[in-house]
C-alpha cells in the first residue's frame, strides 16, 4: 500500500527538495547501497521520478528499464530521458513473453472434463502488459549489483481514480510522486530541467492507442481541481470521478486478512 504524504501548501522547488530528502532517508533504511530501478516510458511521471532519484542518489545508483511490447512508437522519448539523465539502462522487450502468456492462458488440456470457460477480454489484454513489466522490474532489481528497489511512478491523480493496474504499475517499493497531482508533477519536472516535450506530451497508457484523458472521459485539470478543492461544475463528471474513486480504493489498501 502506498503511504500518501500530503503537505498543506505546494511549492515546486520546496517539494522537490522534500522528495529528495524523503528518498535519501528511505534508501538509507531500506537499501543503503541499492539502486533505484525505474521503468522508463518516456512520459512525465517516469521522467520526473527518475530525475528525482538521480538528485537523491546520484546517477550511478539509478537504472532505467525500457519495456516496449513489441514496437513502441515513442521509444525515442524513453531513450531521450535516460540519455539526458546519464543513467545506465537496458531495453527488455516484453513482446514475446506477452504473446506466449496469451497462448499459455488459452491452451486447453482436457483432464477429466474439468476445464472451465475462459476468454481473452479487453481488460485482460490491457492489464497483462503492465503486470509483465512489473515482474521485469523486480527481476532487474534482484539482478543488479547490490540489489535494487523498484520505484513506483504513479501520481496522486491517477491513484485517486484507480487509473493503474493492480500489481502492475500500481506496485513498487517506494512512491515519490503519490502525494502530487498531475499539475504538481509537471511543476516539479520543470524545476528538474527536464526536456519540455517529455513533460508536455499527452499522457497515454501505451496499451490501447488512446490518451489517459480519452479513457477517463475528463481532463486531468478537472480532476486535479476536484481533488484539491472538491469543486467540479459538471455533475456527470463529478459522479464519474466519485464512482472511479470509490470502486478503486482497493488498489491502495493492504490485502484484507482475517484478524485473530
């Protein structure tokens, strides 16, 4: 579960420093020599998270992992980020594992006629790749010298409406951006002197060919305002945000367990 850290006021420079100190303290207790392992998509969140890790730990303790599913149209943006930061990286193409997993899921071995009905749904297709990517990040974390810690790159806006995959991009060991809305992440990114095209590109999950805002049905500007002020002029949009928030709370909670 992510432990959200909220601050009464926001100042991009001040909060950047708070995150840097937070990361330094967290790694001091949870891996004094460990590397920060960051999945690099070429978007604002992974760019800002990776840059913050570089500021906190130094570029020698940050590794980027680029994970296209076959062909990734904006792979050059991901390369631009790791080269800009000067961090080590490797490309792990999940295209073949993705296809093989689909084949394995659909393979049927008749055993006493006990097979159950199974279909490849849109939700399965959209969530399988993020889960394979998270498995890849943890494999890398276990394989790098001195070990690694996986950086969660989700922001507060995405978490609020559950716009992430459980045990996929919603997972990780530490979440430096979880307290910050999209507009705040952009402001922090500007203080880190990141290439503007990485910060301003339309957010996309890279799964279905649509932007985040197309999928959500409202803009991050509307969502950010609602999160911070409780104000949303459009009743239908407010109802949709509330529904997404309430139905996706489980993604941020500990797994329920029986108490004794």
